[in-house]
C-alpha cells in the first residue's frame, strides 16, 4: 500500500458520506416544504393515479410483503393495502409520512408501516420482498442504477419492480425549464430519461420488462413493470 493511502481513503469515504448527508438533508427539506402541495397535486392527477393502481394490482397477491419506495403522501399504498399482506412505506420526508399516516389512520388501515429513511437502510433484508413500488422517484435519484441494483437484492426471485416515471428526455422545453429550476435550487436534481433509456437501465439491473406504457403524453409518464430474473 502506498504510504498515506489508507488515510486518504478514509478521508475520501468521509467526504462522500458527508456529501451524501448534505444532499439528503436538502432533499428532505424540499419535500417537507412540498408535502401539502404535493398531496393536492396528486389528487389533481387522479386519473393517472387510478391507472397506476389498477395496473399494479394485477401483480400483487394477498400474501405479498412489499415496499413502497418514495411513498409520498400514501396515495397509492393506502389504496392497494387491502390486496397485500404488509407494506413498508418509505420516504425521506417526515411531513410526507405524517400526512400518509394520518390518511391511513382515518381509513383504519393497519398493515402499512410508514418509515423515514432510504432504500439502503440495513433494516431491509436481501430477498425479503415480493414487490417494490417506485412511483415518481427514479428520475430524482443521484444513482438510479445503484438503486435498481438495491431493489434487485431486496426482491425475492421472480419479485416485481413496478415504477411510474416522468420521462422528459424527448421534451426539450420541459427539459430546459426544469434544468434551470434545478440549477437555481428550486427543484431537486432531475434525470431526463427517455422511456427507452429508463427501460435499458432497469433491464441492465437483471430485470425482465413485463409491461411498459406511457400513461400521460404531456409528462411522458412511463409505467414499467419488471420482474427479477434468476441469477445465472
């Protein structure tokens, strides 16, 4: 080992960890501020949300244990809770979780555990989940391929990764406006996927694409259901 290399490695890892914590804190603050508005906007897009719920229910069974990654205000997981055994609903925003829990309590939904944190939390065991839901989250991640790999690890063989993602790579005006908003810190960093690019990222993560459909041509919102392939 080169003299001083170990110390440099420790400093680098510490820098990376601090940088990740800063990014997460910024994102958490942003979504905390957006929680009430986000809930209203979700309701405004109810037709698309109902399509997502209808499509997703086809892949779920009463015995399933699932994770809703980036659950937001619980609009989807509260609706599908009656079709599965348990749901772990995960988000980095305390305010989002608070709204989601309140809505679940109002409906006496008891099989959802709302959790604050990230998908890399070590409380989740490899091969323990039947499905992972990732709605409106894959385009705002720092490392989408890394998260796809984490989903693969957490799923049982044949488990499903089900996502809905605004794919705005083919929409130059929206790309320009949101890029400027991101630069000035008005919105989190956004990845401008084209639908085919996102499908490729998921497929490279050892998933088989089962279903893909554009649900809203204005936002390019792409629904993708993918199944974990067996390791070769």
